[in-house]
C-alpha cells in the first residue's frame, strides 16, 4: 500500500497530491475511533478501529443511527453531544461512555461540525480516544488516596487518644507517686529527729539510705515527667536567646553548688527560632551534665558556642570533665542509660533522652564526642537541615 | 502576728501530720483546722448556717475527694465573704495547667510540696512568716 510517502528531500519537490484513499488509510491506521454522522444522526463514515471495536462492517453501519446500535441512554448522550457541536458551530470536547468487551469504556471525544458555504452544519465528525485505563488508574489513585486519608484520620485519632492517655498517666504520676515518697522521707526524718536516742549509728545510717533513695526516686519521677512533657507539649517556635537562657541556667547551678568553682564561657548573641521552654530543658541538661562531670576538676571550664555547618547553626556545649568512652556514645541518648556508676556521678540517666527528644522535635540533630578523662562535647542543631546533611 | 486559725485542706493523713509537724517546728502556734475534702472546706468557709471560719490563711491541695481544690478556690473567689482570703495552693503537682488555672482562679501563691521534709519545713516557715507576719490582710467581713 502506498500511503503518501514523502521522501527525505520532500522540501525540494512538489508535495504528493493526497487523495481520498490516502486520507482513509490515515484514519484507518489510528488507534482513535473516528466517525462522521449527518445532521440527523445517520452514519456517513466510520474508521477501521470503529469496526473492530463494535464488530461491525462499515457497509452495515452507514445509514443507521446510534439508536440502532446502542442502548437508548448511551445513544441519547451521543446525539446530545452531536447536537451541541452543531449548535456551537465549533469543536467541543466531551467524555463519553460506550459498551466494550469488558464493560463500559470511557472515551475522550472531540466533535466538530462540518458546515456548507451558507454556514449550515450538515454533519458531525467525532474522534474518540479510549481513556478507560487512565480512568481506572485515576480511580485507583483516588481510592488509594481516600483509603490513605481515612487511615491517617484513624491513626491521628488513635494517636490523640494515646496522647491523652499519656497525659492523664503523667498527671497521675506527678500527683500520686510523689505523695508516698513524701511520707517515706518525712517519717524517716521524724525517726531521726525524735528517736535518735533509741537508734544507734548503724540504724540512723539505714534511715539516711532510705531518704537518699526516696530523693533519687523523686528525681527520676521528675525527669520522666520532663521526658513525657518534652514529647507531648505543643512546640511553639519563637525567637529564643540561648545565651540568656544558658547564663540563667549557669547562675542556678553555681547558686545550688556554692562549693564548686567552674568557669562558664557563654558566647554572646546565640539565637534561634525554637521553643524557649524546651530549649531551656536542653541547656539545663547539657550544662548540668557538664557541671556534674567536671566536679573532680579543679579548673573546670564549660563552654557554650556556635558554629555554622553548611548554613546550619550548630550549638556546642564543651567541657573538660570526665568525658566518656566513644564506644558507648550510641547508647547515651536512650532513657535510663548511664555511662558512669552512681557512686562516681549521680544521675537518673534520663537527661540526655530528654535533650535528644527535644532536638528531634525541633527537626535538629545531636552528636556527642568524648575522651575519657579529658572532656566531652555535645553538638546540636535546632532547625531542619538539607536531606543529606549530617552534624559533624 | 495573726492568731487566727489556718485552714489546711488536705485529704492525705500523712501529709496532715507532716504539715502540722512543720508548723510546730517553725513555732507557728496558730490553730490548724483540717478539712479532708473540698466539701468540708466549703462548709468551714461558706456555711449555709452558723458561724463561718475566718482563717488567716488557707492551704489548699488540688486533688481532693468530692470537690477538688480548684473548684473550692473558684467558689471562695466567687463569694464576697471570702473573696480576699489568702489562699496558697499547696500541692504535689507542678503541671503548668494547674499553676495557670490556680492563678487564673485567683490563688495568691502556688507551692509544690517538696519530697524532702527539711525543704518542706523551710517552705512552711517562709509561708508562715510571710502570710501571718509580713502580709497585711484585707479586713474581714462582706466585701472586705
């Protein structure tokens, strides 16, 4: 078959005259469904794809209307769309449905009227492309989306419920767990004060041990509450002055441990956008740790500074205290992990878990480095960083 | 020093005992009237009939049987007879919402009970010195 072959050098030669056969070949070799109907809806022409699709020969179709070929509602719609194209006098695009082997198929159809010299429309041409697969895919995407949204709503509701429970739990812990501790501590003290004569040195020692443990448990309850608060309170980002917060915390530490001499070097103008209450907890824990682990150093120095790593502000808390063995560094941000014995340095092992949680909630990262006997440095960011960024 | 009684609203008998001891240790000899729940506290302060208690100070726990401390506080502030009564919330909680609600309802002070008894004795001493000695109370009586 010669279907209008124009050679590579077509530009140099006169164009091949395109005849009716060639045009028919063109419309027969497309995957679109093409047809022409007169103003009364009678078929004038259909292409090969049309024949294939509806298993009809063109000779049998010409002269029939859609009402002879399709169920009435479908034929009605086709006719309506034909008339719309005729009425407008220019091409219209519509979505149509027609029966296929496996149920209804959806087509996107362009219909345009053919007009005579007086401008009267005498026929309508239609070019229909099967978009059933795309429709099904879209439908699937929509269904998955709906499902996902429903699941998100469900999970959110579950999460909210469990947050409420956690909230109630923490509240109850803060109230009810401390009350018996007050009794234990208080009445131990009453025994020491009122019955000192009846108790020998050893008995009094045991009472003091009870008191020390009660105090430790109270501290653990408080730390757990901080940890839970660091998770459940809403994060409010506002202008936060870390230098001022750090000086505040340093002041508290020096006031609480007057026998200690530690030098705090806090850089000026360290600011960020973050939650000041939570960031204060970060500094309380990091500076508190640095203070604690420099207890055996006569020339203790604790520094707060900032560096910028690829545009991300990284805050640094450095001390020259006991340090730690790097092989345990990965464990130190888990709750209740301690790298030092209780007799060496007291602590509940929750502080760094609080710090870690707050940093993560700010979208930041934290990293610890230490050398036993020489000191530790904690670096943390408080803002989301580029995807492949890692704190150094 | 005011010699009017102190109303201690506290349901835990151990805490009552320890609080009384803390007052004694600080040589505060005002009578201590104990209300073991919110209902009793309101019966003392705002009785339907009979003589009302006119304490120098109310120490109010939050978590109480029947009527909780915050509701007691609200009713104290709603009534002309007790509107200006010094109320110190003395409780185990340091939950922000409890602190905020207490002040919003008109608490004069919010103190978290320390676990260590010696610290509690010091806190009670400070409260006694301030509210019974230093502070000048509003005159008693309606609208006072």
